[in-house]
C-alpha cells in the first residue's frame, strides 16, 4: 500500500463573494426557491432584513476547498480520493448576498489502515465571524 497522500496540518483556503447570480443559479439547479433566498420583499420583512445564501451553497464551497486540498494527489498514484461524507455540518450565522466567505480546510487526522483522511472545515465571513463548520471524510479508493 502506498504512503498516505495528505498530512495532518495540510490546509487550504478558498474565498468567494456570494453574488445574487450565485444564489439564483443554485436555486435553479436545486429547485430550492425558498423566499429566504429569492424574495427580497419577503426577507425585508424578516428580522434578517435581506436575502441569504443557501446553506447547501456553503457546503459546495467546502467541497471546492476539499478539491483544492487534494489537487496534488491527482496523478497516476494507486488511489483516488472520493468524498464519503460531511459530518457535524452547522450553519452558525446567516450569509447574505454580497458577503465574502472564506473556507479554511485543514487535514485533522488520517486513518492509514482504513485509507481515510478527516478534515476540519471553518467558514468565516468578511468580518471574521464564524458562519459555518463541518468535518469532512475522504476515502482513498484503489485505482483499477
């Protein structure tokens, strides 16, 4: 079995300003047309006062960071990394259209015997406030 592909402490960040088009395209692809995301007048009446991004869109940004973290592993090695889950996903604060989020993805541990890596994910906004967290599991499967 080859050496493990990532090391504990390996980290990447991904930043993105959440645009109106991001939210509308995501709503169209997923069918999640909740007024929280696409109805300005509705949300102006809420205590939030404005539209917010889908939590699942943030999970997509987490996936982007995961791909960045393992990009160096995509060669002719003996294994291919595949996501097998996000655990303990929590949305701690709303992310609004126009917010800039930064995903910090860090390998927290590896299980060489089970061929898995585990990462801690923290998402902050432009003010440094923690808006989401998760744990990510990658399984390293043998190539054909």
